């Protein structure tokens, strides 16, 4: 209840379950406007045309719905989604959830590295495989050295 009281004192007035299917523009923009995803989608689109456009639509809808659901569960209960799944559905389902979450994060980082490498290839005419280690090292430095509040407020990380 402490986090709910904090949210209420910060000006939050709505019920977390009043509009269950409403996706906020910030959530949609966060999931659509990533530099690596834009470049990767452009390259895949140039190779396969619109044959794989449905994958982007399904992925964006799924990730937006999961982000909304997990955020609401965490806001109302004050606990992580993984912790609640482990408590209510058991350790096997929690391990499956943790494994799927890890796999999605790994795919996201891979897409970001590939997107940065492809963007650098377009800018320099050097093959993307030569840029992958550079992009991976740069992303590793950002992840380990930049503090989260500066990520949140940096215009560079909004895209």
C-alpha cells in the first residue's frame, strides 16, 4: 500500500483497472521509436517487402499490453510481476516467465546492436559485421556507466 499512497500523493487519481485496453501514447512511442528497431525494420522491409509487417504489429501490440499489465500489477501491489507469479502460480511458471523475459531482453539488445551496426554501415560504407563489436562495446559502456535518471531525461535516449 505504500507505493499506492505515494502514487496518490503524487497526483495520480485514476483506478489502475478503469480502462484496461487503453494504451498510452508514451508506451506506444517507447516501443515503436527505437533507433535499432527502426534501422532493423527498414533493412528487413527492403529484403522481404511487407511480408513480415504483421510480425511488427503483433510484437508491438503484445509488448504494449504486457508493459501496461505489468505496470498496473506493480503499481497496485507494490511488488514485481515475477514475485506475484511465483507466489500464485508456482516456481515452474515463474521460471518460464523469467526465461521468456530474459529471451525477450536478449533479442532486444541484439536488435539494438544490429540496428546501430547497420546505421554505422549506412554512414560509412564499412560492412555491418565490422561494426557489431563496436556497437556492442558502446552499448555495454552505456548500460554499465550511465545512471538510469540520465537515461530517462536524455533526448538522445528518447528515440
